[in-house]
């Protein structure tokens, strides 16, 4: 009996240690710079094993996230190029591929997306070449171009934000207004393609049928684990952006900073089923473009409730013809904005705004009337 208890304890410890290791790996992946993350994806997707499981065995597929696409700026390719970076001359990089860039633009956006950005695993390069009236070598060159531009997305679309306290931002997407509503336009095709969908059931069938030897089975399981880790970062970042777009819809509609609603990282973490530390890591040093072309750090979409309420109080005091009392402001906040705070909190916010009380305002008005 004692031996069984020891085994159960050891088994529990092993599971806890594995869970801790996975958690640390996910945390490290969330903090990995964009270029390194895209290089990791490129390395994985260009491996012979991934290609076999994607093309031949069809155990891996891409599953796009709802409300996401490639950024409209990506298709321009040779426009708005960052020509002066410390690590790469992107202008020269694209000029070197000028012919294939023209070929991409000749294809048209829909065919470019269908055959290259969001390809179906069952469509062979030969079929793509035939259907797009391309040489096989041109299909390969376009795929290489997409791969390289995915890795270099930071340089093709550099952040314009100032370096606050030495922080270098990575612009990862743009929120774009389209016919179907707001869309998250990723700058990297690796992200726009979505997560990896793995057919574990088919894998077990193939394994049982002798399609893989023992060494291959171990390698495939290691690959699946890497893909799930990559998925964890993609899922977290996409859930974060989707929640920001949903919560701050009024801001994206109007462009008015006062329309930003209060949102805490803890509140969002609870909503999407993540730990707050994951949200904190996901927003760090990352930014997005707005529908009107401005760039905003992700942290700016999490205004503190007090600052938000202060802006509402300011709005009421500046627009109301008859300046209300603190109790009146409290009632108006609830009636107009659905914000419930105490009269004492209203008074505190009003004082921070250096606005006089209703009694002081009436007194000052009376003095002005007498002098008039």
C-alpha cells in the first residue's frame, strides 16, 4: 500500500513538473521577439517532416481565426518600404525580387490569397502553376518571397512609435474597416494563416497501420508538441486582439480617445480563459495600426477605470448647460453611460479636474451677475 502511495505521489509530481515546464515554454514563446518567432515558424514549416505531414499525409492543416486576414498593406509589397534599418535594406531586398513582385500583383488579390497565402494542402505546386498560368519555378519563388517577407514583416512595416524608456515596439497587425466589419489584418502571413489543426485520430490510424517506424513516431510527436506551443502564442495574441476590437469598438468607429472603455488585464484574462501574466506578456512591446492610420501600443487599450470616469465627469461638466451637483453628476453618469460610482468618488474626480463644486459655481455666477 505504501509503495502505491509513493508511485501516485511521484506521478503527481511528474505531471506538475511537466505542466510547469510547458508553462515556462509558453511564457518564453510569448516574450520572443517577432522576428525570432517568425524564423521559428519558417524553420518548422520548411522541415521535410512538416511538409510530408502537411502535403502527403494531410495530418496538419491551417485553421484561420475568425475576423482575421492578411493586412491590406502586405499586398502592396513594394510600397511604403522601410528603406533605412540598421539590420537590413528592405528596399534593395524587394528590388532584387522586382520581377516576382510584379508577377504576384498580376495574379490579383483573390488568386494570390487562394493559392499562396491560404493554400489547401491537397493542391500541389504543379496544379497551382497550371491554374495560375505560372512556371513551377515562379510558384516556388513566390512561396520563398512570402516566407522571407513573413520573417521580415517588422522591417517591411516598422513601428513608428517613439522608443519610450528604451522600449522598441513591434507592429504586428492593423485594425481595418471592411465591408464585413472590423478585421485584424496581420502583417505576417504566418500569423494570418491561423493556427495548426492536427488530426491526431488519423495519426493514430496511420501509426497503427505501420505508416511510421518508431523513430518517426517520436519525431512526429515532438513536431506536434512544437506546433501546439506555437499555437498557444498565436491563440493568445489573437484572442487579445479580438477582445480589444470588440471592447473598444466605439473607439475604432470614432477615433475619439475618450471613447476608450476601461479594461483591465485581469478582466480580459478571465474573459478569454487565460492567466493575467499571459495577457501582460502578450501586450508588451507590441502595437497595432488603427483604421485611420495611427499606431497605438496595445497597452493603451487598457485605460484605468479612474481615468475613464474622470473623462466622463469632465465631459458632463463641459457640456451640461445647467451644471449639476455631485449627486446630479452621479445620476447622469449612470443614466447616460451606465457607470455607477458614489457621490464621494464624483467629488474626488471633480477636484482632480480642478472643477468647483455646484455651490461654488452658483456663488461665482451670482457674483458675476451682480457685477454685471
